[in-house]
C-alpha cells in the first residue's frame, strides 16, 4: 500500500514581456516511491500538467513566463 497525498499550492506567475501577473492553483500529488522518498507530480483538476516552474505560457501574450513564486 503506497501513501499518497494531494497538496494544493498556489503559484504566482509573472510575464516578463507584458508584465501580466496571474495565479494558478496546482495539485501537488506526493506519492511514495517505495524508497523512502516521495515523488511529486503536478496536476490541474486531475490532469497532468508541467511543473509550475517550467515557464508556463502567458495567457495574455503566450510568451514563456519567468518569475514564479509559490505562495
Ligand atoms: Zn505576457
């Protein structure tokens, strides 16, 4: 039996090009990998999404957003 838990994390993204700022809430799925460590997969409403720090596209201008902080 593996342990898993889901933690909601809200990240703030900032676009360096158009300076739009937006927040996105990710589900961080922590799953025990059996070696005493936990692996994290990122999901949005159950769907796999890229990690929040992997330069998500800006919803305003579609350029990759850079500065990302967790709240
Ligand atoms: Zn932008």
